[in-house]
């Protein structure tokens, strides 16, 4: 749960765990923007993040 327990902003649930991978489900009102960190940084700076090094 994200936010006040009496008035939660939204929920994050673990849907599946398989090896070292975890699937999550997000339940938030449509007006709440949800971005992965790299997308949020791209929106903030206006340019894509550097490619990961192998």
C-alpha cells in the first residue's frame, strides 16, 4: 500500500516470483503517473539515459 492506510493512494502487488525475476502489479488512479526511474530521468532531462554497459 502506498500512502495513508485509511486513504491509500494505490497498491503494489507481487504477482509472481520466478528465479531472480519478480512481476509486480500496480493499482493506482489514472491521474497518478507511474514511471520507471530511467523514464522519469528522461522526462526530467529531456534526453535518454546512457546505454548500459555489458
